[in-house]
C-alpha cells in the first residue's frame, strides 16, 4: 500500500488501541501510508463518558500521528448527499465523506459502512 491514504472510523481506532488487530496484519505498512481521520472521530474518542487518564493519553498519542481532517464545505456537501440517500447515521456519513474527498481507504468493522456502495468510497474491514 505504498503511499496509500488510510482513514479510520471510531471502532477501528478503539480496536487498534486495544490491540484487537494491528495495521501490518491487514496489509498496511504505517511507514508507507498516510494516516488520517475526521475531526468527528477525535471528538467521539475523547468524549467517552468515564474516560480514564491513561486511555485519554493513548488516544492523544495515536491521534498525534494522524492528519486530523476538519470539516469543510466539500466534506459537508458529500456527507449531506450520503445522509439524504442512505440509512447511514450522520457521523458515519461525515467519516465516509472524509475518506471519499481525501481518496482514502476507510478502515472499519461497521457493517453499514462496509456494505455502503457509494461512488469513491473504498472500505477495508479490520476483521478477517
């Protein structure tokens, strides 16, 4: 995956931090990939009720190694388009739109996203 852009959804980050999978095992060399995530993912991760200080630290360490993509008009328009035409929830539409706009493969185990057929959306399951 030389030079490939990789985007994460929330569950992909949580499971990665919990060592339920690793990127190399699913064919991603972190030295050769550009890793990114929507600002929505950062918000979801850090707004967890009852988050422990060590969890928060691990999340910050991980996020510091990603390009955090803010919402912009192109992502907003694409997310609205997806939301209007699918049963996918708005946060997931924003994540999908971000991966489409940045031409990134979206890592997820969310069946709604994995099964979403949308022009430009490329997903990869984090489970075998």
